[in-house]
C-alpha cells in the first residue's frame, strides 16, 4: 500500500462499525430496562379494576308460566 493513502478499513470502517454496534446494544439495554420499569411500576397505576360482568340469565319460569 502506498504511504500517502489512508487505510480506510482500519481507520474508518472498523471504528464506525464498533461505534454503531455499541450504540445498538446500548439502545437494546435501555429499552429492556424501560420496559421492565414501565411494566413493574407504571402499569399498575393505570390498571382498571375489572369486575366480572354477569350475563343476564333467563328468568326462572314461574308456576303461572308453566301452566
């Protein structure tokens, strides 16, 4: 390789690739921690108390209706 030419692979591509990989890994870690935090501490604050909805049953037949 001539002396005046920069080595793009060692001086540019590998450091950029490493920085990009670290950025992605940090983003994944932050997303996992944020998801855990939201699920454990924030979601219960907005949880609605759900009551079991009773379906209206057919009224029991009375003696007048049976005859």
